C-alpha cells in the first residue's frame, strides 16, 4: 500500500494526533538508539506532551543527567554553536534544499541546451528559432563543448603524430565545402557531413574519413 | 542493467568498524533524527530536546521550543511564573506562526526539487531514446577519432557564430541602431552585425542606452556575456577583451548594478552633449 504524503502542519484531529504522536515517538527513540549504538556516541532525548504524564526520557534519567553534565562542561560557544530550534532548523533545511534545487535546475538547463545544440547541428532547428533567453545558455554549452573538443584533439594529436596527414585531408575537404552564409547555417553541419560522405565515396582514397565504418 | 550499489541492507546493531563510514553514518543519521524531531513538534505540538555528541566530541542539539527551556523544565530549575503565562502564550503563538510559514516554504522547495528531478529523468531518457545514434557527433567525445573531432569542431564553431549573430540581433532590436560610440561608419559596435547605420543621434544620451541595455537579453545572461567574445568579424579579428570592455565596462565589473547605475547619475552627466564615455573610433 503506497504511503500517503503527510502535510507538515499541526494535526487538528485529536485522536489522529494522539496516534501519530505515539507512533512517531517510538520511532524517534528507536532512531536515537540506533545512532548511539552504531556510532558509539552519547545521545539524550526528552519528549514531553499533553499525552504523557511525565516526560519521556531516553536512555534513562541517569544517562540523561550524564549527557547534560557533559553538555554543561563545554564552554558556551561550543554548546550553542550547533544548537537548533524549529525556526533555525527549518531555515537551515530550506537553504540546503534551495541550493540543491538550484544546482539541479542549472544542470537541467545545460542538458536542455545540449539538446538544442544537437538539434541545430542535425538541422532539426536553427539558431533563429531558439528562445531569446536561451541563446546565452546555448552559447555557453557550445563554448564548453568546444573546449572539451579542443582538449581531446590536443591529447589525440600528441599521441598520434602519424595521422596528422589524415587530419590535413579532412581539413582541406572541409574548407572546400560550400560555406553557407551565417543566416542559414543551421543545416550546414549535417549537410556538410553528408556531402563529405558522398565525396569520400567517390574518391577511393579516403584519408581519415571513414564515417560509415567508424561508429557501428 | 548494472546495479550501482547493493541497495538497502540490514546492518548489525553494533558499533561500526570503519571510521569513515562511522562518520558518514553519524552525519546522515543525526540529520534524519533531527528531521523526525522537527516533524513530531510540528505535527503533534510536542516539546522535545535531542542532544547528540559526535565522534569528534562536538555537540549537536535540537530543541523545541528551545533546548535550554526544555532542559530547565526537566531539571526543575525554573518553574514557570504564572504571571509570565500570557507572555509565554503570545510568544508561542507567534513562534508557531513563523514555524508554520517555514514548514510551508520547505514543502514548496521540496516539491520544486522533485519536479526538477523528474525533469532530469525525462531529459536523460530523451537523450537515450533519441536519434537512434544516427548522428556520430552526438556520441561521447572520447569515442570520436581525430578527424571526426576536427570536423565537429568546425561545425560547432560555425554554429557558435550564428548563435552569436542571433543574440546580437536581439540586442539591436531593443537598442536603437546607433553607433553610439561615435565611431566611423565602417565600425559597428560588434563588427558582425551588418545592419548598422552611421547616424549618431546626439540627443540620445548614453545613459538612455544603458537603461535600455538593462532590459535586454544580456541582462538575463549576466554570467555569460558570451556575445562578442571570440568572434571573427568580417571586419577582422576583434581582440578578445576590447569589445566587452569598450561596450559597457561597468557591466563587466558587476552586471548586477544595471539598475543602480541610473540613480547615481549626476545632472551634468545627463547632458546630451556629453561625449560618449567609451571613446569613439574604438575599433
């Protein structure tokens, strides 16, 4: 049975509230116990509510007293540095969650822009159809990709001095391709590739350009 | 499908052996415990205090209404003064309202996060399914050979040019097409926008331009003034930094000051006869 999401607000229904209190209190004490055991650290919990005659203390009054005296022994600074109440705790949680969310949004935008970039290259869309606000992001992704490409080219060129001649072959073919004007270059890339494929099929001496064989 | 990790496993209830794991576990479980405590307070209005010492002897505590208050009551130090009762009630009510607000905010942020996570899933799935790998350049860079890389680079650089042009067009659409640097007719502000005129409108002062600039697309791209960065224009290579600096140096220093700049203008600066600040014939 799938769990229902609980709304984080005071439970109005009395009996519901009481039941929830009992269950959750048990749960917290269990978790506290696990934490103390697994990590071998002192832990103390006090829970008090209208439903209990006396406050619930864990592990025991004695142990709690020990924890408290340990606490008192610390200088005020150390004691209060990581002290939280509902307000401060929630504020902290909110800022952490916001950070993570922002990061994810940014990553998603980059992924989206990468798709746009690929779509432009394969002729599915063109820069003129990109949303104005996205142009900058798209440009960034392109820059990043180019940086990585250049880095990779550098690495390969270093290791691969022998095939520099084949690089020249490719370069000259690229230049020989009709350079489409800036306005309509969206289809240029994949068209360029297709034309090169045709050309390389025509010329038997393919330098480094075996597109057909390369990827499958 | 290769599993990345073993998933949830039952663990023994004894002190953990691995120091690093112990520290990580402590961190995670402490966070979880505090979360549960916070939820209990919100849902049931209970009072609680949780005190935890870390393996490094540091102390973490969570308390509602606050740690000291609950401890005092436990130790019977300060029995509540009846006169303070109404004050306590009032501050409690106020505190509850604040907490409720924060809870709502947290719920909202968590929901947004879930939406983004779903979006990541969708995007990644889309990438997996798309194109049936017919475009070799969409493969990871590591799998491409040198000739492919070079070709790809060529194509991308062309694409970058068109994207830059588009971005320029947007900018020009909002700002009137004046060469407001008072340069010669062969120079345009970016060098690649072909439709420039050489009218210098002396009545249009520079700060009006700045105001308009603040509303254009570049304002959205505060972190990436990518437009006139590495482009090679028909007019020749424009040195990398010149364009951006020449255009609007204060934006480069702090794009966030778009709006503030106007307020600081003095009377005389607004005088239309004031020569353009960035010099003319810049290029």
